[in-house]
């Protein structure tokens, strides 16, 4: 979906770079789609990195993160604004920009957007453009909110405390 959104994103931000990190069974097919999109756009705007172990470094370079689950939590921990968009083949949907108002809904599905509508390139492009047109202060506030939530709900100390509470209850 992000690759399909490239023309609309490039129309709004001609120098935008889309970096897609990860591997999997669809990597070869996605690489072909990305190559076709890059040919259509006349430049390499879509980059597929394949599997990486230096994700934190890549996150430090991004302005906006698109994804779900643990990857979204990683981006939140790096104070990046997050757009929650998943793969319908895995029962994931689209929640859009993670805001304080949407946090509980995101949390209920473990940031996988189960039960949410299916993502479309148009909706994804609209949210990416919205975040990129927002001010640094607005994006920073969303990033800070995400980091605060990770530290409050998903830090090692929090998870350890939850496990100890569960053992005590048993």
C-alpha cells in the first residue's frame, strides 16, 4: 500500500524517500513492485532494505513511521510519529495516525489494527502527507506521546512488574 501511495506522496513532496525494512515471503514480489514504481516515478524513491538488524539507526533517520505491532512500538520508543497500517492477509487493518485519542483502540489489538478497516493507498497517503505538513512541534508531540506510552506500558521494568504480579496471583 505504501508503494502504491508513492505517486501521491511524490506529488506533494517531490524529494520524499520511502524506506521499507524487512524480509519475508513477499519480499521478491514487493521488490518487483518497487522497481516498477521507481521506473514510473523516474527515480529511486522506494527503497527495500530487506531484513536488517540496525533498525534503530534507520528509525533515527525517518520522519514518519508506517507499520504495526512490535515495529510500531520500536518506532514509538524512538519518538517517531506512527501511522498504524497492517497487512489484511494477516487480519490487520488501518487505524491511521496514532494519537492519544486512538491509543486505547491500538492497544486493544496489540497495535495490529485487528477489526479496523482495510488500509488503502489513498488513506495512507493522506495521513503521511498530513504528518509531513504538520509542524516539527506537532510531530514531536506525537513522538513524545508514543515514547511515554512505551515507557509506561511496555518497558522492561513494567513488563517485569507485570510478570511478578502474575506469579504472586498464582
